[in-house]
């Protein structure tokens, strides 16, 4: 449950609001969002396109700054930190999966997965990355570059990359949006498996009813507000 | 759909989005640079040749040994040219008991037409420089202006009177500077200047007097040339035309150097601007792949897309080129102010051609380098909508760039006005880019192999370079070009200008002594010692007339070339030497060694050999004082004539010419403090001929100084174009970098980590580019030195090291500065764009 008072919150927002100015107008994308996600939870964020889901996810990860309000990640108020400290925090406790994969085209599959560990200065980056790639079924494609892989394969690498640091929290923005339904199902299976094995908290944005049904709770956004 | 409206709307959007700024900047710089250089070069060249003409006192002189037919003067006036006349002859000047042989010059209104006649009212001894002023007129009737020599010899004071022939003149000014006196065989005769109106009354000019008449002409270049063409065939016996280019080989060669140097600098900026434009367009098209893919999906034909962008670019091109022209016009106006002061003459008004030329340059650059990527844009597969990483085939690129290069070559040939120079500079450029490209690709492949053995920042840097191998090579070559401009601007320019300046040091010989006899060698050396002057090197000289080539008697009529005929009819000065002078350079064959002494062989200057039509292995026969000497050519030499040192067309080893009657010749530097030595020399050795070239040397020095400044200015544009290339090269991977940065930071990278990875990448690219730049700048230095300056080029031994380190540091710095904003954009904003 979102409001379970017994759990320890991984992420919590307080009166989160995001406005952007488009020319002369002020556009409010998110308004007064208060939510709390506890450790081990799985939350589906749903809502019509344009309702502010991606923006919310980005703010939770500290990828953008809110207009007002705050976000606590692992008990720390992330917008009191500077960009670099925020990035470091992200690297430590957060994984992110994008709808459009966002792999680095310059790096091989293995190097892409090793990247977050190397950025943290971890020692055994290669072993960990190999294991995880094996785990997502791409043990044979270690030295391939993203452009040599299909969309489903690229997304599996992205998932491996997100999980390789054993994050407390995984944020996924329409992870199956660019995939056919069979491949999408595989990806979802994979995410929930890893969620179970590693005890990772999941927050996913999705349009997929089946997927949202598998989550422990659901947040619905409409025009930048939480409606239920 | 109205194509024009859509196209203009897109242009406006792209401009606002800042996508066209680099391209626009490159074009403005290219066109602005070209027009400024165009105006500047024109004006400098005009100014410089006027400077040269100051030595003549005119743009053109017709000399004759009899009064010239009035037709010449009338024709010149009819053509709107300024004219004046001068008559020169030797005569005695008398003051009381004292009489001196002088050289009298009687001039008419307007003299001198170019340069200044300066006079002083201060007679007697003065400390330091004598205060003087521009005369602004010729001596009034009844006045005689005298030079310092006559003043000293006759102890003249202002207001004294002297007699010239039957007339008494008042000495009322002292000549301190006279434009046309400085050159030639001066028998140290003092000089007197009078008004031509007084000449008949003196009675000095009679049948048989040795008078040299001159018609001085000056005006617009074209008009002077036309007049020359008109006058040339109408010359009678004893009449000849002299222009600056015939008269003063030293000035001429300085002028030619300046022209070549300037046009090479201009060409360098065009190449750089082209590279910047090509990079900018490349980036532009890459950014528009998506838009095109979508348009293709929506049913736009390839032709429609091409048309759309062509229109878009043509409008951009016109606007940017127009702006460039304006920039060029204003900067040349600013320049003109500065230049006018520098050359102390009025500059001809700027013509319209440099503007037209600049506009065309902009369009040619744009079409030549924008078209190929645009053609690629046209054929973007619609499938890209589904998979963004599907790019375009590059099949059109190579063929397309060939088009751009061809356009550029045409531009070059036109600009350089010299097919060979244009094609060879272009060819060298293409070859260099090709070689660098290949080398770069190999190096990058090799480096990428090392990637697995490296860690951290360097690994990611190398990974990015490898992935973008082709783009990285393009980037390195472009950076190399930009850096080359910078290196050329700093190291090479200084080396070259230093080299040029030192080719004519301040103590270059400024007096020649001719006709020294064998028995005067000892006393002459003693004379130099006695006056505290260094003993100059003395060269033997034997005069001989060429009579046969390979045993066949010479028939001068066989030579169509007038100059060649004249050369052959004249006596040659032959000399001998064991060692070759260091201002000579063997171009064919070999210089002799000790064992060749006494062998009948010779070394000939290459230019004269070409003119006479002989080469290695030919045997030439000379008639020397009635006996004949045959010798075979075993080497051809290039001689640097403008060092003002004694040089000979024909040299033999020792032991060949010694038996023939010889006189000796030398050249030496006379410090200004020793000016009286010339007089003493003439007194002690009356048979010697002293030739004073100090004024020419001063003139050449002044010109070198001015040309140096001019070149420095022109190089500023090369520098700007170089910076544009650097900027475009760094910007060319900006989009990928922005994307990369967002991902890196999502994954938890701190800014420092990202900056280190990029720094590594930029350092590798910069190092490569620096290597290219050093090689390129050395080649450029070599070409300019050999081709434009005619000086041997010694490459700077540090340039490789400096290039690599400057490249690494510079590109790293520029790159990181260019990517700073990327680091502070929130990642979500970036990722949302994609
Ligand atoms: N930087 C921005 N400038 C203007 N509008 C924005 C910006 N970012 C997001 N929006 C707008 O905010 C709304 C929410 O966007 P988003 O969070 O991407 O929605 P969702 O992911 O739910 O589809 C959309 O209407 C979008 O157009
Ligand atoms: Mg979204």
C-alpha cells in the first residue's frame, strides 16, 4: 500500500509541483503531488498520455528539478544536494529503464552494463556485468554494440544495466512501450523476477493493464494531479 | 503545399533554434575574409607598387638621349595622366674661384610625380638629422637647390649664388631626399636642381652635349599600362621605357613576394572556411534526418525534400554572404584608414569586384559543400522513423565532396589567378587530408584496440572515438586544419618573417666598388683598415663575350626574346671561386671540389642558362680580351639576388681564368657615421666606380616592414577561419555528447567523471590533430618559403612536439568549454528531446 505507515519509505514526495513556461504562458505539469513508496513495493503509475507520468518519474530520480516541493530518496532530500551529489546518490540506490532504451551506442553490451559500476569505482565490474547479462539471456552477445541488437535485446541490456548496481529502487518509464507484446511480456517477467530476487522496489509507468494489475499498488495521474 | 513558404518557415525555425549559427558564422567569416583580403590585397598591391614608384619618381619614365617628340607628352595628357619632364647633364658649377663638376637636373612643374622631394633651409654642419620638409614645388626660376655634397665642397650657405653656364642662381634650399637619384652609377658627382624654364638661358645645352631627357608619367594603373602599350612601339632609337618592374629587380621581387604571400594567406582562409562550412552542414543534416524521415513517411518525394532544403540553404547563403560582404566592406574601410597612413599615399577607391567575388565565394562554398549531405538527406529511409539508428548511406558523400573540392579549386584558380598555384595548393590540400585521414583511421583503430587494457575515463574516451571512427577522423582532420592555421599564425609566420627580414640584415652591403685593379687590392685593404671598416670580400671579374655554344657560333637573331638577345650581346662577367657562396643553391649538377682546379668547367645561374638555352653538359666559348676560352657547364645555381651581395652568372673553379686580365669588385656596408669615407675613397682611388644602393635597401626594408604588417592582418582572417573550423569540429559531436551526458548522469556519473572521459577523448583527438597541424604547417611554411619568399626553409624542430601538446591542451580546453553547458542541462530535458 502506498500509505502503509509501517514500512520504511524509499521515496517520498512533499507537495511536488512542476511548472514550465512556454513562451508567455505558465504550464503546470504536476501539481501538489504527495506520495510515499515503501521498500519492496511495486507501484504502477498510470494515466493518459500527457498527464505528467514521465515528469514525475524524472523528478523522483532527480533528473530534473521541481518548481516547488521536495523529494526524499533513501531519507535524503535530493534537491538540497548539488547535481553531482544527486548523481552519486542515483548511482548508489537507483536504476532507470527508459522506453527508448538509451544505451550508449559507443559501448558494447558488456561495457554498457559495466558503466554504472565503473562510475561508482566498483572493483569487480566485469564479473558482475557478465553475470547479469547471462541472467537476462544475453551471455552470447557481450561484445555486440547496441545497433547490432534488436529492440527487445537492447531493453534487456538496459534492464541489466539498471539492476547491476543492485539498486533499492527501479524506475521504469513505459519499458515495454517500444516492444511487441510477446517481448514486452518477457521483459516484464524479467523485471519482476529481479524485483523478487533482489528485493528491489519498483515504480513503473505503463499503459498495460496486465502489467499494472501485477503491481501491488497503483497511482493514477490526470492533468498533473493524483486522482486515486 | 507551398514549398517556398514551408522552406522559409523552416529556415526561420532553424535559425531561432540556433542550428544554423555555426554555418552562418563560417559563411560570414569566409565571405568577410575573402572580401577584406580582396580589397586589402588590391589596395596593398597598389600601394606597394606606388611605394616602388617613389624610387622612380613616377609610374613610368621614357628616357631618351635627345629631346623627346612632343607627341608622347600630349598623348599622356590626353589619357588623363600626370606628366613632368627632367633633363640631366654634367656641368661645372662655379662660386668665386671654386668650381666643381656637378650633375644638373632641370625639371618642370609636377616633378616628382611619385615620392617626395625633401628640402631643408638649414645649411652647414648639423647635429643628428637635418630638419627638412616636403618641398611641394620645384625650384622657382632663378633658384638652385643643391645637395649636401656640393654644399660641403663649396662651403655654400643659404642665399649664396653660383654660376651655371651663363646664368647666376641663388642657392636657397638644400636637397635632403630626392626620389630618383638613388640608384645607378654615381661618380659621386654633387647635384643641382633647377627650374627647366631657366635652362635655355644658361646656354649649357648645345649640339653634342650629353643630356639625358626623361618624360615622367603617373596615373591610374590601367591608364599607365595602356599608355605604355601605346608608347612602346613608337619609340625611336635612343629611347626606352622604364617602369618600376623593369627598373628595380629588388623591389620587384619584394613586391612579388608580398603578392604571393598575401594570396596564399587568403587561400588558406578559404580552405579553412570551406572545412568549417562542410562540418556545419554535416551537423545540420544529421540533425534533420528525423524530420526528413517523417516527411518521407508523409509522402514527400525525394525531389521535394531536396528542393526544400536547397531553397532553405540558398536563402541562408545569400543572407550570410551578404552579411559577409558588409563585414568585408567595413573592415576594409577601417583598414584603408590605417593603410593610408602606412603608405603615405592616397589609395585607389575600392572596386566592386571583391564584393561580387565574396558573394560568389559564399555561394560556391555553400553549394559545393552543402549539396552532398543534402543529397544524402533526400534519401533518408522512411524506416528511420521506426529505428532511429538507421542513418543514411554515405555513398553520395565522397562523390559529393569531390564536387565541393572541384568548386573550391575553381575558386582557387580564379583567386590565385594562377592555374598552377591554385591546382597545386588544392592538390596538396587534398593529398594532405587524404594522408591524414588514412593515418588517422589507422591510429584510431590501433588506439581502440588498446581500449580493453585501459580503464576509467580513457576507456570511455577511446570508446567514443572508436564508435565515431569516421567522424572522429573528420574531426581530427578538421581540428588539424584549424590548429594548422594557429601554428602557421604563430610559429611559422614568425619564422618566415624573421627569415625574410634576416635575408636583408641592417648591415647588408649598400655600396658596390667596381673596377678595382690588381695593384689596388693591397692599398684598398689598408684603406678599409685605416677607416675602421671591415675588409669586404673581394671578387675577381673577367669580362667575356659569348661566341659559341657547343662549337656553333652564336647568331643573336636566333633569339626571339629581346632580353635574351640583349643578354648575349652584352659582355658576361666571369669569376672563379673554390667555395660556393651561401646565398647560392645548386639546382642541377654538382659544385666542384679541390681536384677540379684548372678544369675547364663552369657553374651557371639557372635563369640565364634558361634564357640562353643551355644546360648541363653544354660547352660555352667566350671571347676574353681577344683569346677564347671554352668550358662545360657542370652545375646550375639558383642565386638569391636580393641579398645585395656580389654574385656572378658564370663561375669557374680556380686555375681557369687567372691568366686573363681581371678587375675586382666588392660590396660593403657603410655605416651612416662613415658617409665621408665615400668621398675619401673617391679621392684615394679616382678610377673606382662607387655604386650606392643604400636608398634601395632602405626602401626594401621599409617594404618588408609594411608587408609584414599587411600579412599579419590578413592572417587574422585565417585565424578567425581557423577558429571557426575548431568550433565547428567540436560542435559536430555536440549532439551525441549531450545525449551521452544525459545517460551517464542518469546512471550516476558525476560531472567530473564525464568531464574526464571527454577530456581523454579530446586529448587524443587534439594530439592527433596537433600532429597533422604540425606537418601541415611545416608544409605550408615550406611552400610559402620556397615559392613565395624564395628562401630556403628550415623547419622548426619543435613544431611536432609543440603541435601535439598545443593540440591536446587546446582541444581539451576548447572541447570542455564547448560542452560546459551540456553538463548543466537537466538530463530529463535532454532525454525528452530524443
Ligand atoms: N520542458 C517542457 N516544456 C513544455 N512542456 C512540457 C515540458 N515537459 C513536459 N511538458 C508537458 O507536460 C505534460 C506532461 O508530460 P509527460 O510527463 O511527458 O507526460 P506523460 O509521460 O504522462 O505522457 C505534457 O503535456 C508535456 O507536453
Ligand atoms: Mg511519458
